[in-house]
């Protein structure tokens, strides 16, 4: 029933539109009649004006002729009376002429107004013709839409059946979801307990972090103090080395001390009883170790802070591989000769992964400058010869 009402509604709209069109046509016919009558009246008025003015001219000519013929036979009193009568007649004719002129102007205005109304009526007629075409097109379009709606109705009927099946399936799934919800509610309670426990652990971790932050600040102060002491010691060491050089020169000049000669090969730097050489390129840790072995030496193994200071001076701002590596997290780091290190200088906060090699960061602002690095990375190195 709903489909039929929907389909029939355009026909009812067409009836209403046809009624409206008939009323519009009736109104236009009335306007056309009014325009015709107006033009007819206008023609009659013009004809009357023409006849009136023609009669006026004829009467005036006749009166002038009669007055001329009778002029000789009239006395002065009769002439005055005749003159006054003619003057009154002339005034009436002039008034009649002025009145007719005004009426003529009014008729001309009315004619112009009717002409404008005629143009408006013509425009209205053209607009209604266009609207009629649009209504016809709309009727055709609605007919096509009616067919489409019938097809859509059939399709929706089929979809309704499918939706009923889908609804039954969803009812079953709803029961399963309800069961799942109950299970998740229980798990949620367990998760809430776990969250509370983790919140407590988080508070403990925050306290631990604050404590470590304080310790870090203390260590930074300590590093600053040690850096100042190290700088002072370097100055004292330089002064002592200058004093030793002066004493050696004095003893050598007196013949009490033979001239010292370096035991290191050319291109190597001597310190204490060891010789050191900085590489001219960067390479992996294994290739650096092989290069030192080919020269009868080994990667530098730092035994104390003084030797590390020498390495710092030789390396400048470079990151230097040192002779230490770590296989796994549960094994301690070992030197290239297989022994355990007796001196370390690790940077405190750094990640550790298996199979790492060790390098010294020469440009580090922190005096603790040993870091883990991938052995496949490319860095400079220093060879040490005993």
C-alpha cells in the first residue's frame, strides 16, 4: 500500500499542476480581452477628438463668414453682443480643447501602461511555456523513477530476508559476546589488581630514579673536582718533566749520563717502556687487531689513568678501539692477551648487547670515557709494543 501511494503521488501532483495551468490560461485570456477593449476605446476616443476639432473649425469659419456678411447690417450694440457671445464660445472651445488634451494624455498613458502590461503578459506566457516543458520533463523523470523505485522495492524485499537471517545470526553471536564480556570482566578485575601493583612499583621506581638523580649530581660534582685535580696534576707533571729534562742535560754535559736513545721504531711514540702508534684510517675492531699483530704489537691495553692520558693525547678527538672485548653478558670482558683487566673507566649509563667491543671516546666531556660498540663499526685504533 505504501508503494502504491508513493507511485500515485506524482499523478496527483500533475492534476494540481494542470489545474494551475488552466487558471493561468484563464487569467491570460482575461488580460488579452482587457487589452483589446482598451485599444478599441482608444481608437474611438481618437475618432471623437478628430470629429470634434473638425466641427469646431467648420463652425468657426461659418461664424466668421456670417459675421462678415452681417457686419454691415448690424449696429454697434449688436456687434458688441455678438463679440461677447463669440468670446464666450471661444473660451468654451478652448476649455473643451484643454480638457480633451488632458484626456488625450491620460489615454496615451493608459495605452503605454497597457503596452507594458502586454509585454509582461507575453513574458509570463513564455515563462509558463518553459515551465510546462519542465513539468513534462519532470513527469517523464518521475515515471522513470517510479520504475526504479519498483525495482528498488523488490531488491529491498530480498535484502529484508537476508537481514532477517543476519539478525538471527547476530543474536547467536550476541550470546557469545555476552559470555566473552563476562570473561573479560573477570580478566579486567585481575588487570586492575595488576595495575595497582604496577602503580606501587612505579612509585618505588620514581623514588629510585630521584635517588639516582641525586647520586648523578654528586658524581658530576665529583667528576668536576677530579677534572680540576687532574688538570693541576698535569701541570705539576709537566713542570717535573721539565725539571727532569734539565737535570738530564746537566748530567749529560758533565759526562755523568750517556745520551738517551729511543728504542721505538720510527713513527712510534715512547712512553715508559712501551711504544704507541696511531692508525691513519678507521676500520673494524678485528681488522685493527690484525693490523697491530702484523706489526708485532697488539691493540693498546690501558693499565692505568696515566697510560690512558697518553692515549688521549695521541688520539686527539678521535674514538679509539682498545684491546678489550666482551662475548656475552654473563662473561666478563677480557683483554686481547686473554687476561682480565685490572683497570677500567666505564661510562655509567650505556646499553650493553652481546658481542661488543670497547672503545675510548677521546672527545667526551666526562673522564669516564669507555663505551661498548659494535665490533663491525669503523674507528681508529692505537697499537702498543712492549
